[in-house]
C-alpha cells in the first residue's frame, strides 16, 4: 500500500469512527430532549431513521476500507 493510499484509508477510518460516535451521542441527546420537550413520536422516528442512515453509511465505508486492505494484502504488499 502506498503512503497516499494508507493516509486515505486512515482518514476514512477516523471519519467513520467520528460518525459512529457522533451519531450515537446525538441520537441519545435527541431522545432525551424529545422526551423532555414532549415531542410527538413521529419526530423520534425521524431521528431514529437519520441515525440508521448514518450507521449504514459508516458500515458501507468500513466495508470499503476492509476490502481495500484485503486487496492490498492479497497483492503481497502486506
């Protein structure tokens, strides 16, 4: 793996980690705030769907990172 590929992969990994952590924190905060403000359940559902979308995105990017590393390892560039 070249240095630029490694840097790109590391950057993607950091972004995925931040998205996962940030999504979880924002979801928890939104659930708490929604219950305190008495928001209707449809808003909670909207927040849930937004969190699911962020987690799916993070999963897809994680798979891309994993596949890129597998391809580089199979080419003997360990």
